[in-house]
C-alpha cells in the first residue's frame, strides 16, 4: 500500500483539524468541516464517485440514483454539524447514513474480501477501502448520536 493513496484523506482531515484549532472550536465543528470537504471532493466528479461507490454501498445496490443524492446529503450533514443546534431530522439522517456506511464497508472489506478504492474522497482517489472508511462512518455515527442525546 502506497502512502500517496492516503494523501486526499490527510489533506481533508489535516485541513479540517487546522481550521478547527484556529477557530478554537469543538470536535463537532471538526466533523462538520471534514464532512463538507469530503462532500466537495465527491461533487467535483460525481460520476467518478458513483462508479466507485456503487461497488460497495448497500443503499446504492437498491437505489441506483443514490450516488447523485448522497454527496448533497453529506454536504447538508456537514453544514448542520457546524450549527450550534443542528436540526434533529438531519442529524437522524446522518446517524442512519453512518450506520449504513459502516455496514457497507464492513461487508465489502471483511465479509466479501473485496479490494476496492474508497469513494469517500471522490472517485479517482487510490485510497483503499478499509478501516479508515469504517472509522469515518463510525465518527459520523458517534457525533450524530451525541448531538441527538444532547
């Protein structure tokens, strides 16, 4: 595995982290910025994202047009994470999408043993699908649950 394949993830999360500490904000803000930047990468070439994403996503396997909707949902979720009081309905959607994302990655990588690239940073990246993708969805799930509990 080449270190270069993780460059998009390091760029997104590194930039998000630097913006967050500059603003001296919370982990929720970090997640909001990160999710917005990940959505931006998908939106830059939604077709390439879709070609990669449909290989492992459980929702897309049932609803083909989901590849065109998901990046916008992700952007909306990221923007809502940036609000001090995000709408519960959007955070519930984030929770559900995080759970489906974890299940999709787990099934593809650990059950089906597929060697795929992660669509999380857009469709043209060579970042391998695996634990980092799982953790990304886990963090979105945890953040959503914490916001809903608050």
